[in-house]
C-alpha cells in the first residue's frame, strides 16, 4: 500500500515538474518570438483570404447586375410584343368594322 502511494506521489511531483518547466519554456523570449511569427503569418493569410473574398464578392455583384439587365431587356421585349399584338388586334378590328359598316339605325337599336 505504501509503495502504491509513493508511486502516485511520484507521478504527481513529476507532473508538477513538467508543468513548471513547460510554463517556463512557453513564457521564454524564444517562445514569444515563435508566437509572434506565427501570429504574423496568420494575419498575412487572413489578408489574402479577405482579398479573395472581396474579389469574389465583386464578381457576384457584377453577375447580379448583368442578370438584372438581361431580365429588364426581356421584360421590355415582352412589353413591346404585347403592344404589337394589341396594335395588330386593334388594326384588324378597325378593318373589320370598315368592311362591315353599321348603319345609324342599327347602332341606336343596339344601345
């Protein structure tokens, strides 16, 4: 039993020793230089990613603007076609009325 307790105590003390040495290493000037260089690299990477995101965003805006222009052009053509169809229909109705004039008496009885 005493041997088992000494083993646990030894493991605990070894952990404390390694932890203390680890803290000393992590707070050293060399470690700070490494952290600084790693942070600088991450910041450069972030800047590059943000440049790419901006480029993609601009391309998406261009695509959306082009798509809106295409839709406006299609709507304009559709309106022009509808106007042409109505004009043709009105012209046919006028021609039909001219071919078959209605007398003034017939118009009064229809009313």
